[in-house]
C-alpha cells in the first residue's frame, strides 16, 4: 500500500502540511502525513487511532457507549449515527475514516477532507492496526502496543489454561429471535479466545463459525445444546436489548455451562469492538471470568 | 360565499406557499448554522466555500430530491387509486417497494463483497437495480393478473400475493446477510435520501416532470375510469388500453422515486386522499394538488428527519408515517 513514512518532520499546520498518496478502497487519496484532526466515522476504528496517539475529533454514538473507552473520549465530539455530513464539516477534519458500506456518503465526505474508506473485514485486527500505523506514520506506537499485548496474552494464557484446560468456550449473542454463535473473526472477543489464548471451540462452532462463513453463524434455540460449550460468554444484541427470553428458557437452563455457573454476561457494546483498547478490556474480563 | 371553482386554485396557492416556506426553513436548518442573510449571499456567489458546500452540495440536493420524490409518489398513488377504483391503492400494491427492496438486498448480498471500487459501483448501481426490481415486480403482477384484460380487483389481489412473496424472499436474504450489509439494506428499505446528489436529481427529474405532465394530459380518462369499467367503456373509453398506459406511467413514476429514495410507504396513499378531500375528485386539479401535498409532506418530513435528533437521522419514511397518520385518521373520521 501507500508509499509513506519518509522523514518524521514535525508538521506544524494541519492544512497545507505534507501529504502523500494512500491507496484506499475508494481509490488513491491524498492524505496528510501527520493528520491532526481525524473524524472516525467507522465506530470500530476509534480505538485504533487512539492507540496510535492520533487526535480524533469526532466519532459516532456507539463509541461513547463502549465501557472500555471510559475516560478516553475527552474532547471527542459525538457525531451521532454517522450520517450527518454537516456535523463532520463542522469539526473541520483533515482526515476522515469511513467504512465502504457507508456507500453514497463517501462522495460528499471527499469534498470535506481526504477520506479513507476501509473494508471492515478485509484485515484482522492486528493487521488493521499495522495498516493504520503505516498510514499515519506511527509504526512505533503500534509495535509498542503489540509487544505489550503479547506479554499480557502470554500471562493470561498460562493462568487460564490452568483453570480451564481443554474445555470448550462459546461466545453467543441473541437478538431475541436468533442466537448468534461467534467464531474468531467477528469481534465479541473471538480473536482473543480462539486465536490469542488458543482455547477450544465446540466441534459445531468450529465447523460453522470458524472454518466457514463470515465469522459467525445464527442458530435456533433447539440447536443451542449442540453448539454450547463448557463455558459461555453470552449477552443480548445491544445493551439493554431484548434477549427474547432465551436466557429464561428451559433449554438454556439445562445447559451444562449454566448448571455449573460457567456463564459470563459480556457487555454487548464493549465486546462489539476489536480495537486495542477494547481488546485489553475484553482480555481482562475473560481472564477474570475464567479463573474465578 | 366562494364559488366552488375557485377552491382548487386557492388550495394550490396555499400548498405552494407552504412548500416555499418549508423550503427556506429547510435550507437554513442544520448542524451548521447559516443565517438567512448569509444564505442569500451564498446564492449570489458571495459566500464562503464552506457555506457553499453545505448549501449547494449537502442541503439543496436533498431538498430538491424531496420535492421530486414527494410529487412523484403521490401522483403515482393518485393514478393507482383511480385506475384500480380502490381507495386503499398505493404504489406498494404494484410491488414497487417490495420489488425495489428485493433488488437492492440481492445486489448488496451478491455484489457488495466483491465490488472493489465501491463508491462508484454502489451509488450508480444501487438505484439502477432498484428501478429494475420495481419494474419487474410490477410487470409480474400485471401478467399474473391478466385474464382477458386486467380487472382492478384481480390486480390488487395478485399484487398482495406477489408482495407477500417478495417480502418473504427479502426476509430470507436479509437474515443471511452480515450485520454491516444488513444495516445498509435496512436504511435503504425504510427510505432515506441522505445519499442525495445532483446526479441523482438529473437522473430522475426528466422522468418525473414528463410523467406528471402526461398524467395531467390523461386526467379526463382518469375521471371517467373512476366511474367503473362498464360505465367507462359505455362512454367510449378504451379502458384496457388506457389502464395499461396509466399503470405504466404510475409504475415508472414510483419506480424512479424508489430508486432515488428507497421504500417510502404511506405517502402515495395519503397524499391523494388529502388532495381529494381538499379539491374534489376532478383529476385536472387532483393531480397537481396531490403533487404539491406530496412535495410539501416529504420536504417537511425530511427536514424533521434531518434535524430532530441531529446529528443522527431518522429514516424519512418513518417521519412521513408519523406525520401523516393522525391527519389521515382525522380525515377519515370527518368523512363519516
């Protein structure tokens, strides 16, 4: 990708500062080498930019609901659901980050400031962090975080292995109708549990949500016992959202994990994110839950 | 007392004035505050680049698209209500919303993942697939309803059937989508025009203007058709032929609106009703008044949708329903 990061000169002014051409999903974009005011319209990427030490001036509503961002959103404006181009222009950004699925909006954003569209499942979270670091010339910050993260994971891994052994772990959310079973590539702490910690998924979860499909699979209540592991991280789709009585049903209550008290309610917003800040929060929650 | 012939003119003048008022309010309202005087300056080329961008690229296209789509859907509804001799008819019964939505969902489902240059592909192909889907659905309904001509009641019954089928398919594909694509599809289906731009306006403007004029020209046939097939035939109208032509006009009108604004429900039902209550059933006045009321309601709804929860947005289709429903119920109660 982009031919970036030459010298690390201190860009003094955001406008008229050095730029380079970055190859994004929406074509080649001329972006500042050292962006000073970034609006992150794709909520999932907020934490990446924060970790890289970049000044984010605007982010969508969801970001402010993430418990792991507590105290980390000072000075950031809430841009709502991410449809208001006027709110974005009001923040006077020098770089805008959006998802390709924000579609028609991108053309307008490009008129406000250089806009980088990202395809949300193209890279896994570590690769994405490195890509953003390359884009903003902050590789050192990414390396530093990754080193710290590896250490944290290693420490958690030995502790958890001791407590859990080869037992299986499930991650499940429900919107009141279907139950979603997550694999390793769709947020919800999946990358931590199955990749970093190397914990076991149930056979069916592995088949349906890890080896195939977009990273999750939706099942009906009857199928629940076939998918459920010995430990379950569970929650409704949104915070305070309807769980459709799934957690009250007899099928649920008869699961081994439930009977043994091995069910942990995850925060649906906090576990939606996959960025470094949220990962740390999730790892802490997972470790605490499994070694209790 | 005023004579009856003056009333439609007054109604038209009043609704037009209302549109002008909402037009200026909408232009001035938004996250970025631009004083009315400054707005004028921008129009005379004296504003800042930023204000120009906000007014000409962000707000004005939305406003104009609102007016066009509002008029188009309402007139399509007016035509359908007269042609089908059914007061509950609206563009939705010809499968236009369901067909358009299904096409959009299929498009997102099958192509989104593989499309590399998405901003181009998405903005141009999405409306186009909606148009194709809407017209295909209408065509299917017409063919299935055909039995030596198409009677209004068959048309409506087949329409309901095909709609149900399309909606079922829609649901299946939506459930199989991943959440990101699903959100995009959901926003589109409930109707939203935040993607409004000048290209879109130039694409649908000619259709809507030409078809509105054409419908006005056909107003006398609509007057006669309202009397029922037998009477209309007795009066020397080629009912089947005129019906086909008018249906085609309604479908094209509504389909271009669906392509531009997504599935806007309800407006096509209420605008003609309100117009009829205000001016009576003569189509020479019913058509223009429907168009005016549709434009007014849509623009009002979009202005609210954009500002009530700013910087978040409410789908405009929902606002129309919230605005329209109470007045509609009031009208129906008054009629009894």
